[in-house]
C-alpha cells in the first residue's frame, strides 16, 4: 500500500480512539516491551508523544527504563538542519511543547546518535517486513541512518501489521514492532 494512503487511514483510526483506549493500549505496549531481548544495553532513545496526534503514550516505557537504570535520551527537532538533536533526560530537564505539539527539552547534554543503543520509533503504520510509515518529514529516516550498525530500532503501534508498505531506498526497516497484542520481530 502507498504511504500517502496509509497516513490518511491511520490518522483517521487514531482520531477515533478514546483517551481511555490510548492509555490502556499504551500500557499493553509497555508490558510487551518487557518481552524484548534489548535489556543488556545502556542508552535508550524514546520519543515523547504528540498528544493531538494521539501517539502511543511512552511514559509507561519511561518508567520501565528508569526501573532498569538505563540512560534515557529524548529528541528535539532541529528545523534549521532538518535533523533530530538528542538530549540526555535528567531530573532537571525542562520541556517546552513546540509549535508542532512536540514536547522537547529546552537544553541539556547532547548525545551523538552513534552512542544510542536502542531507539523507540514513532510511526503510523508498519508491515510484516519491518517497513514503517511515519508522517513523511524524514526526521527519523535521517536519524536511523546516522545510528551505529548495531543499534536496535523498535516501532510502537496501536495497530497490527499491514501486508506490504511501499519501500524507498532511503527507508530503514525496524528490528521489532510492539503493538498492544503482539511483538513483531523482523
């Protein structure tokens, strides 16, 4: 299926979700994350959800990572460079919601992408081969390209896999995708 069609389809499906469904399914996703073979690493990158887009609430995963004493890294969109900057999440990190509705750190200790071990990736849809569809801006594509070869990419989705998503040469596939009901390994 074409990415443009998938973006429309999943934006509508998300819009129909209630806040209670988002909360319950986000908790199910966090519980399924515990079943992944990713816990022997140190640096974990996690997105903070855009509430108006009804993204997976990652606070439950944050609690899991804190409980396992992992270093947490959060992104900040740099519209000047078209890239993501990455900041260590600390107790004193101050956040501001951007004009796009993205909670982002105001400042902090910047972490190079090649030091990140596990990346939780936001997406709209994914397929059985690990291809993903995001919002189409390319921020995560560029970020994943800059990561070290051993980095693990974990998608988070409320919905199950599509059969096939059109794939472009610059697309980076996921290693795993977690839904409320399943753990997909690619």
